[in-house]
């Protein structure tokens, strides 16, 4: 043991204190940086073999700098973050749908269904009043507009969610590239037996963000590099990273427009990429399951309304005693294209408020050759042409007419057309000009009580409280328009509650885990200040040791 | 446990954020006065709320239907009340006229009053509500009974065949022939007694001397050979002039007479409809004898004109029967009004009940919400204050 080696002990003490103060300074200045883990030095006593004392101290030594962090908690946070990502998107979609339906307010569709049926009631009170008829038409048009609007908004929502998938995929690619770059850095540092603490902090942050977008599983190798895979696809390995890419398939929306529906695949393997959690899953779920479900319910409501109202309306009689008129266009496929029939649009006289009509079978209608030539005026059909004064057969029932020549049955729309309301027939080509044609059909008559009859409008108004929707096993209807709609709004509320609750639970769990992680990895200023003072004092003491030895050497050299 | 700056920060932020959310929700409730803003606030309540609101609107519509029906039936009832008074007057006059001491002239004078009563009855049968004939049933744009006159005054009436006609050229004197409309050849019946006059040129012929008329059947029997002619082939501006008034039933656009049958319905409760009209026939026809008001009044007038005492006595009998029919229709109308009023009362109390239920579901309890708001506001302020105190100090401040 010599004084010179003692000087070395002092030097090492100074160096160690200085390094420790560096680390403390780093910790203090990064105290509020997100994702920063506090660093700690591992210090140990240096020693040598000594023949006399066995081991002899040689001062202190910094073995390494390590970060303090629980990787278990990081994995927990990543797992919960995937669920948060999923539920956040689902919750957002459901919230948007809630806002679209605007219930319970005076502007929701329920209000307009009510006013539609109110207008029929009003018509029942004044069946021949033109303004009451206009009201029925107007309220139906407003209802149609509301249906169109809701349907368009749902389609828009679906389109936006679809577009967002693309942005998320780009983000995933950016993040996997960053992980790959950090892997290289960490590998270079840690293969030299050092710790790449700050790169690891950064990588943990990136992983956390990635986990909110897709589900991930992570494996680390012996030099600290990680492999990330998602839903069975390896996205990052120490050697390479793999991009996701989007595909577009054209998909028709109910409102008639189409959208390029986005699919995802792994760029190199061309495997379809189907995340089981995270934001992308939430977006796909919104687009493919949630929005179509409510769209379908809305369509069902519109279709049932059209079907039920038309069913009654076609049996009713208009102001002039004609029947068989549709109220809504029967080609309606759903909420997006519900509209009034052309008859009602032409004139509100065609609203069939009166009821009645018995079914009769017409007989003996034979169109003699020559009379019904192609290009001639439409031929009138009669109830029974053999009567002394034949009565015109108006209100022919659609689908019951059979026109036949001696050899063949003719095709409606190709060979002839029938004006069902006026009971006339017209040929479409000259092929049958020279033969007699026999026409069999059914017609309605006798029911028309007059323009003051309101039986049919009362029946249509009553649809509001009738069971019209959702058939059970026996084919009986089990709900009214209102109860169907309110049940579906109730379901929407419950779904949203479920999504919000799931989101909140997960967020709460993350709060808890992050709180734990903060307790472990966070910087405590008090602690750091304590350390600072401690290292200051060891520095001062080490300096004093060197001064003392210096003085001793001085004494020795001046002897 | 180590407590670090980041952890403290996170907790403070979390708490402040949560309290702020609470405040925003309560503020929304206070500003709108509504508890239910979106389905997820309370899914079951929202579904119930939608059902109840729809039900309330339905009840409000039933209320309108009932009130409209009541208006219609009140007008019907008023018309029946007046008819009742007129029928009583007719009966008084009939009893007077039946007396043996009445002379033929007096009976003709009584007929003058009966004629006015009859015209008034017809006006009442043609009563309208909102421009619609209440006794026409569904054909409410068409009057149930039309009082026509046979015009024979202008050149046009002749040229357009608008005057009445008969053809007695073949049957001659003493045989009744039908009066008919020269325009469409349809027979004319139900003449108003006392309105008939017949002249050719300047000669006015006298009823029961030169001719006799069956007012109900609408036949004329020429007694003077001058009148045994075909009016149609002898017409001229100065020729045969027949003037009278007669009744016919209203006709629809197809020229068919309307029956006045058929119901005018109002939905007054869920699934319950009620006819608010009284068909004309049920009011003026005695089904047991087949007598109806107009025929009976015409026969009565004819008996008075012809000084036919047994006819007058028969008329009293018939009048009583028709009167009974009318009374029973009146009672039925009254009973229906009662039923509607009861329904209206029930409807209103049900509506009140539903409105109260909706209010419970929808409306925010202001007192509760305000006190909750105050509480949350205090908690929020406390959270802010503790945050400022807890975040600042660390060992740094004390070195």
C-alpha cells in the first residue's frame, strides 16, 4: 500500500461522485419527460489480492448504469392499451350513431312517424278536404327526408371510419420502422455488455403506442433486440421489419354510392391481416358490424312502413272512386330510397281514404281481331260484355290478368300493357293483330262509399298502434313501429353504455398500472436532491483525501 | 411506496379531469332542464320515454278526433231538436185539421202552414257541418234531399227541355199518367202539395176540376179533354205551362241516387272506432210500416188539400210512427254524445297521467341537480387547490 495508490483511490472516488452527479442531474432534468425511467448507478468497492490481508480495497468503481423499470407492468399496460384502442373506436362510433338518431328529442324520427300518422287521423276527420290530403303528403315527404338523411349520415360515418383505417396502417408502418431502428442501436450498445437505457425507454414508448393500434406480442433476444408480431404475422425482427399495406375493394353503400372498402395485408407475404384488438379492430368492427346493424334496423323500419301502408292503401279508394293505388313507391329497398309513389306525387286526390271494394271475376272479355291492333287506342275491358249495357271494368286487380290468344298466353310488358285503374289494355306490337284475344281478370267494385268515406284512412292511422313488425315463430307480429324503434334506440343506448364502461374500466386499469410504473420508474425530486447532496459530500471528501495525501507526500518529499 | 412527481401529476390531472366531466354533465342538465340527452344516459328510460311520447301524441290526436266528432254530433243533435219541435207543431196542426168542424178552406189554410213546416224540415235534413251534409253519410258533399222546381218560365226552359211533361194523348181523360222530366225522361215523384199549377196559353186550369194530381206518386189525371195531350209534342213558349216543386234524392257524379247509408268513423281510443253519423233512413223511416217523413208529409198535405178527413186521421197515425223513429234516433245521438264525452274525459285524464310520467323520466330534478352541481363544484375547487399546494414544494424549495 503506497501513498500513490491511495491517491488513485481518491481519484476514483472523485470520478465516481462526478458520474453519480451526472446521473442525478440527468434524472432531475428529465423528471417530467414522459416514458423516462430513472437511472441508477451500480457502485461497488474495488479491491486487489493482498498477500498479507487477503483483499485490499482500491477505492470505488461504477459497474454500470441501469434504468429502474418494471417490464411486467409495461406488458400489462400494452395489453390494456390494445383494449382501450378497440373500445375507444367502438365507443366513438356508437356516440356518433347516438348523435345521428338524435333521440330523445323533437327532431328524432319518432316525432315524424307520429306526425305522419297524425296526418292520417286528420284526414279521417276531413276525408274530402284537399288541405288535409296535402298534409298527409307533406308529412310523408318530411318523414322520407328524415329517413334519407339518417341513412346518408350512417353511410358517411361508415366512409369516415373506413378512411381512418388507412391512417392507422400508415402509423403502424412508421412505428415498426422506429422499433427496427431502435433495435439496431440497442443491439450495438448491448452486445458490448452495456445498457442502452434511453433507447429502451424510447422503444417502450413506441410499443405502447403500437399496442393501442393493433394487438402485439413481443419477444426479446439476449442482446436486447425484440421481435414484434401481431395476429400471427411477424412485423419486426432484429433482422428486418415488414410493412402492412392496404387493398381496396369496391363496396356499394345502401344510398347508391360506393366506397373503396379498405382491407389490410402484410406486404411481403400477402397474408390478410386481421387484428384481434386495438384501434384498427375497432374501426373494422364499426364499419362491418355496428353501423350495418343500425342501418339494417332503419331499413327494416322503412320497408315495413312502406309495406303496411301500401297494403291498406292499394285496397282503398281515392276521391274519384279508383282503387289499387300505391302510397309509397313499392320499389323501396330501405331508408335511403323510400319515396312516395308517382300517383301520390301527381295529385293528392289519389290518396285512398275511402274503403271497400269487393272482388269480382270478369267474364267473356274477348277482343275481336282487328280491334286491338298495335297502335290503336287502348281497348276498354268490361265487367261482362254480354250485358245489355256493359259496365266498364275499372279497378282491375294487379296480377290477376291473363291475356291469351288461341295458341298462347301473352306476356305483360312485352306483348301488352294494362292500365289497371281505368281497365284498358293496349298492345305493344303487331304480332297478335289478326287473332282474337281472351282477357280474364278480377276487378273491384261496389265498395266505394263516396269521397266522405274515411274507413281506409282510419285503418291506416290505426297502423300506429297495430302490431306490424318482428314476426315470431308462428308468423305473428310482435311489435308496433314505435315499440320496434324505441327498442332499437334502447339497444343503441345499452351498446354505448357497454362500450363506455369497457373503455373506462380499461382506462382505470391503465391508470393503476401507470401509477405503479411511476412509483418504480418515476423520478422523485426529493430523492434526487438527497443523492445530489450525498454525492457532493463524497466528492468533497474524496477531494479532501487527495489534499491530505498531497500534504503527506509534500511532508515526505521535503524530509 | 415511492411517490414521484409524475405519479402525483397524473393523479391530479385525472381527478381534475373527472370532476370537470361531472360538472359539464350537470351543467348540460341544468341548461336544458332535461335528464335524458342521449340513449346511453339511461337506455331503458329512453326507450320508455319514446313509447310514452308517441302514446301521448296518439292521445292528443284522439282528443282532436273526439272533439271533431262532438262538433259533428252537436250539429246533428241541434238539427234533430229543431225537427222535433216542427214535428210537434205538425201533430198539433193535424189534430186541429182532423176536427169535424173544419171546413175545406180552413184545411187548405192549414196546409199553407204545413207546407212551410215541411220546407223547414227539408232544410234541417240538409244541415251541414264544415260544408258537409251530416245526414248524407260518406257522400257528404251531396245533399240527401233536393228540393227542385219545374221551371217553365223562359224560352230556354222550353228549348232545353227543362220543363216537366206528361203524355196523356193515348190514355185520354180519367187515366192517371206519370209526370216526367223532359230532359232525361226520368219520372217525377214527391210533389209538394199546394205548389202545382197548370196553364195553357192564358187559360189556367183548376185542380180537382180540370185535372187531379197524386202528389206522392207524381201522376196527373186529366179531367178536361183539353188536357189529354202529349205535352212534349205540343210545347211552345205560350203552350203548356206546369209549375210545381218536388223532392228528389241527391245524386252522385255517376248520376246514381245516394243512400245516405254508410258510417263516418272516428278513432276515439286505441283500436276503437265509432260512427258519428246517423244515417238519414234511420232517422226518418219507420221500418215497421215503411212510412217515411217526406211521403207522410206529402200525403198529409194532399189530404188537407183534398179535404179528406180519413186521410188526415191516417196521417196522424203515420206521423206518430215517424215521430217515434225520429225520437229514437235523437236518443241514440244523445247517447253517443255521452259516450264520446266520457271517452274525452278519460282521454284527458290519461293524457295528464302520461305527461306526468314523461316528465318524471325526462326532466331533471332541478333542486337535486343544482345541489349536486354545487357539491361537484366544491370538490372541483378543492381538487384545484390541493393540486397547487402538492405539486410545488419539494426538497428544492427548502435547500
